[in-house]
């Protein structure tokens, strides 16, 4: 990659996209592309939806815009889009509200806001997201504000565009003095959003209320120009450089809004409700921007408990942003954080992050009131796995059981901090699930916000996650021990299916060597079916269902194979593992293996490395650990 060449290409792209013309020419452009006059809320909604929307079988919508950075919060993102961005884009009353993201620490609130900001920057370079403003205006004002109020209804009839807001004091003066009132000659230019250049994106962070000036929000008087212009009320003597000014046409992030001094918050009342704010000795200044704030639940509860905040509270839309509750998505969070850190070169054994994610998710789940559901089943159900006796309807009911589920528990940063601590302390080049669970357990003592009761619960969850790892580890090793695993599984599957077909058709099998007629091997069939809990009474129905499935495949010209039936595949795997258990136990636990055993161990290590993603260290550690498990 030639970085300088890429920068040059970016400059050339900006030059190509630049547009400048008169207001008359801009109106001609609007005739062809009325979407150019969209509001800030509409621009955000279109940006999100144009990235792609997938409607799932359960009726929920998944927005591709959030996929690469927000993990496991599809339902929260759907609610955000459908309950805020969409109605706000349609100019419903929701757009007159501050969007307040509320959730636990490290839950993704800041990531979400940054994603919207970076997205708007990119979107402003597209045809659909193009933004035009009065040239030279520090607030990037909408040129349509020049249209007199008494003509706006007629303009809407002809162009299909609704105009809201009044021309700012500075541009009112410029129109009169620089253009002699001829608005058709006013220069208009295309602008590109940039947080760094303070164009269309602003960020306000409160500091000491005694020293912070309201000018940070609304701009300030330029005292050096008062002698030149003669008055503080001359708009040319005012710096329109506050965050509310610069964020006009786009969005402003209000960091830690609820910690802010009251005098800063009251400016948001008229901005959200009326679309304008007061600055200096001027009339109200119109602004079209999305205001996003974020806070945690404790601060929010404290804020609404104060009666003085009722007016501002009524002008907020509170969107909960809980922790992710899906194990596979939590893994993705850790993988992303590791990629961005200095520990990305350390070998992390398979299942390490999964087991850490299991522990983390368990701490976030609430115990269901339904006796048949424990937290472990709930964890698997939320992750989209099949749990016998439960359907998608049951999962939806579980999610509705607690409105605040996911608003507490262990955060992702804690897990990554413990992984980092383990690596640095022991100077390890390879870590496994046991290393991480041990580190997570050790870190609970020094975690500042964990109560004694929580610590006891979390220790139980570490034990629970450990048991899940034990099962994963045994399966991994047993699978690696199976020579030509897929071939062995298919052979066993074919043998089983031959027997099932004979059983259902009340026929006999012929021995391929002796030609002797044999009854279906009931012992073989039951040894497989029992692996997945098929009872004696249910065996006939199970076998008939298999035969029906084979017939259905045949009618469609498809071959029924090892991968065609999920439960049968699981049964075949478990049967193979059960048959190999003694071999695995002897081979892994022998301190002085003979030549044959040593050869088998080396084969297994090679399989773990080549097929399962281990390295030499983690593969040998896994074998030793599984050997100790099988000997207990």
C-alpha cells in the first residue's frame, strides 16, 4: 500500500465531488434530486437503511450498518432505528427529542456514537448523502432558509420539499449587504462532514462548571472586532463556533450529559422542541441536528429523581443499550479488542475466548422464574442453539421476562484486561481456556464494583464455564483420535441406515461375506439412538422419521448423507467417541508411552494443529488435561 498515493486519490476524489453554484442553480439541482434537502434525522436514517436491511424469519430486522462494530445487539439496534430514526426522519415529534443512550459501562454506547459519526462522514461523500450549504457560512446553513415564510407552502407544492427554520443573523446581513437582497445570486457549495474539521459533527464534553463557558456550546463575541463593527449585536462581531453551531446539518455528541451543569442543558430545550437556540444578542438561531447523549443507569435514575429536570426529561428518548447476551457475539467482541491490542501475536487456543464469553454472558443473565429453564439453558437458547423442549416462541417469552436483562454483569474490558495480565505476568506466548478462567477468578478480588454476593455467584459461573470447557476439550481430543473421522462416521451411518431400512420394512439383511440372512442389529441401532436420548418407546417413530427423510431426499434427487440429519449426526459422533474413550484415556495418561502410543499421540497433536487451530504447546496441554479428566 502506497499511503501517499491513497491520500492523493482521496484529494482528487474530493475535488471531483466539489460543487459550487448560485442559489438559482441549486434550485435546479433540487428539481432533479429533491433528496438533497433532507433533514439531519432523515440523513441518518437513510444512511443506516441504505447499508442493507435483512428481515429475519421471526419478523425482526437486522441492519447491516451496525454489523462490523456492534455485536449481539440486533434487537436494541432495531428498536433504535424503528422507534427513533425512522419516525424522526418522517418529521414526527420524536425528532424533537434528545436521543439518550443508556447502558452499562463498556456496553457499546460510545462505539455506536462513533459509528454514526464516521458513517455520516463517509455518507456525505455519496450522492445520496450529499449536503449543500451557503458558502462561507460558519454554521453550514441550509440555503433554503432564504425562502420567505409566506412562499414556503407554494415552494413545497412545486418541489415537494418542506422548509423549516429561519435564516441566521449573519446570513441575513450577508444577503442584504453582499448580494443586495438577490438570493438567487447567493453562492452555495457542497460540504463534507468531518469531526476533525468541525463540519457537521460536534462533540461536547462537560468540564468544571465554574470554568467552562456556555460559549463552548453557542459561540462567543469576538471582542477584537467590536471596534471595527461598533456593536456586540453585529453578527460579524460574533464567533459562530460553538458545538451547536458547528454540528448544524449533522449530529452532536453530548458526552456525560447528565453530569453537565444546568445552564448548559437549558439551551437544549428550545433546540430540541423548536429547532433553534439563543446565542448572544441575536434572534433565535435555527439549527437542524441530531443530538446524541449517553449515560449509565445509575446517573439516569439520579437525574430523573430530581424534579427540576422534568422539562428536560420530557424532551428525551431513552434507548437502552444493554450488554450483548450471545456467546458467539461476545467472542467477536474479544477478537476485535485483541486485534486492536498488542497481544494479537499471542497464540490463543481454540475455545479460550468462547469459554470466557460463556462466563461473561452467565453473569449478565437473570434467573428465569420458569423451573425448566436454568441460566445455562438460557445461555444456549439466546445464542440460537437448539435445546430440547424449547422453541423460538419460548426464547421470545424469556426475553420479555426481564426488561433490564443485560444491564449488569461483567464487561468485555475486564476479560481483555485479565487476558492481558496473564500474558504479561507469565510472559506466555500461548494461552488456553484454563489460563483465562484462572485469571478471571483471581481478578474478582480486586474488581472495585463487585459485591460479596456477586462474587460468590461469579465463582459459581466460573465453575459452570469450566464444566462446559471440559466437555469441549474431551470432544476435541476424541474427535482428533478418530482416524479418518468423516470416513468412520459415514461407515457407521450407512450401517445404521441399512439396519433401520430393514427394521421398518420388516426385512432381513444379507451378510456381505457369508451371504447369510440376518435380522436387523437391534443392539447397534439402540447403541446409537441412546446417545441422543431416544427411548425404547420412541425408537420406532425415530427410525420411521429417518426413513421418511431419506425418501424425501430421494424424490428431490438429493443424497441423504452424514450431514443430512442433525440429531442423527450428533448420535453417530457420540457413539464413535464412546467407543474410543478407553483408547484416549490410556494413550493420554501414560507417562511412558510405548512406540505405538507415542505414534498415536503425535498423530493426534498433528491433527489438532492442522485441523483445529492449536499450536504445539496448546495441543500438548490439551492432551494432558483431557487425560487427567478421563482418569478421574
